[in-house]
C-alpha cells in the first residue's frame, strides 16, 4: 500500500482523533520524563537538552522552560522555509518541556554512580518509547524534525548530513553556554536511534506515518 500524499498528511495533522491525542500526549509526556531522567543522571544531557541547559544557566530559567523557548525559536526558523506545523508540532514544543520541569521538581538526583548510570540508560529507553508513541500519533513533525526535513528539501543534502549538522550546532552552542556535556551525551547519540527503532517495531500503529520523518522527535 502506498503512503498518503503529503498534503493529506498535513490536513490530517490538524484533525486528531481521540486515540491519536491520547498517544500524542502520552508519548510527549513519556519523552519529557525520559529526558528528565537523563538530566538527573548528571552524566551528560542529550544534545538539545545540553542547549536548553545552557540557556537555563544563562537566563535562570528551568530546563524544561528553556526547552520550550528553544522549540519556539526553532519553529520561527520554519517561517522562511515555509514549513507547516501540525497539532503535534505545537504540542511537542510545549508538553515535553512541561514534563521535564514536572519530573525535575519531584525527583532528586542520586549520589551513587550505579543509580546515575541506571537513570541514564533508563532515560534513553524511555525517550525511545515516548518517541515511538509520538511518531505513531502522526500529528505533525517535531520542531527539530521539521527544520531538518525542510533544509533537506531546500538544499538537497542527505537527511543524515542535515540532521548531524543541526545536532552538532545545537550541541556546540549548548556547551558554549555552559550546558552539561558528558558520556551521557555520547551514549544518547549512539543508543537513541536503536531505542526508537525498537519502540516503533513493538508499538501498535493505527495511522500513517510520513516516510521522511526522523526518529528523534525531541
């Protein structure tokens, strides 16, 4: 069976069903929870959370709030690229940050290294599950994924090259701003792809997913 046209997917992204909404908000909340676990491990944040943590350090904002701010800035970059958001795009920009702040307000970082490693690995797996749920909701790309695919279409460069350049740029800015980079950042970069792939294989899918969407939806 062929994939639906892109215009149909865009229209459907603003007409969510009840099950889609449930999957969307559950996925984004799980994603944010997983990101918070990685932050609590203090072993190094995921690349975009390194940036958010750097912004938080420079502004006094909470990391989740800074994550929302970064997402809004990325969405502003969509305007000259004429990329169109979906309902899930807007939800992504808000819910993940709220889930991060809520988790960090309730859970403390442990001292034991073994517990911190467990938080890191558990956080990466949790982000994978959240990504799988969010992607399967098929309600629009995340802010960073839309930037990636739009730059790919405008430049003709491979998706992998474009995504890598975006991730490295965010990471470099985050480090310069004082965001936490460490072994956890490297572990996330290596493991998140397989984690999302596994989640997409085991989670039920009831709606079409755009074929050019990237697996990392933060």
